[in-house]
């Protein structure tokens, strides 16, 4: 799993790169990405929200005027169809609670990116914030990574840590983690669209 990747955008092209967002839940990360796209801070065309179930993200998309694709069963076959139709430059997971099949991962690598609310490889999978809180760690954070065939195991693009105050309850920690996500995710997405990067084994570095 290695090679050099960079945006294929021409400096004179007037077309923005396209992204789609996959979500299953509340959709706060989706909303930040959508709002940054609409404002022009994220220079990308967010073509659609893709969901596997009715969820809060759908209502956010409707209010922002963004197309919603509700996957039918079997969801993984419909997902591949939707992605092949939309042909996004980047596929952004934002609380999508399904494991992407290896066939789709291999087809689109390294164009699927995910955000996880812990400092991987610590606390992968579901309820990562609660896992970290219950374990009693003093430092946790967020990880943005490429998606591979495993669960939260892809090459790490970006991490940001936060020290846990002794007075925080779980709800406070969740709020702090979400702040980090909202602050960071859209910026990393922008970098992936416009900057050259290199993947060598598990190492992701920016530039040639």
C-alpha cells in the first residue's frame, strides 16, 4: 500500500472537485463540511449525503439543499452503484456505522477517508469516546485516516490530542471531541483535494 497521490485538478480548471459524505447519525460533521463548501472555505462541490437509514443528517441536508441518497438493501451493492454514478473525487465518512466492503475499499483507495474520535490505534470501533473515558486515560483525541479493509486500521493522515480534565464528565468530553472534529475535518479534506501526499506502508506524508 504505497505510492504518490495528488490532486489531478488543473490550475486553470473552473470545476471544483467533488465529494460525497456518508453518515448514519446526527450529522454534525456533515453539516460543517456542507457549510464550509457552501461558504467557499472548502473549495469542493458536496454532491450528496449518502445514508443507510433515516437519521438526523438527512434533516440537515434538506435544510441546506443537498441531495440525499438513501441506500436500499443490500446496502453495499447500492452504495457501489451510487458511488459509480456520482464519481466523487473523495468519499468522506462522517459517522457511517457500516463497514465498507473490501471490494469497494480496494476500488476507491485512497479516496475514502474517515474520522474517528480517539487516538488510534487506541479504542477503535464503536463508542470510542466512552471507551477512553471509562478506561481513565489522561489524553485522547481524534484521528483522520484512510479507509482500508479493517476496522479503523487504515493509514493515519492526521491526529490531534486533548488532555482530559479531571472535572469533566463523559458529556463534556464528547463535546470537546466534537469541537476538535468540526475544527479539523474540513481542513484535512481540503488538503487531500489540493495538496500532494505520499503513502508508504502506513506512513502518510505531505508533498512529493
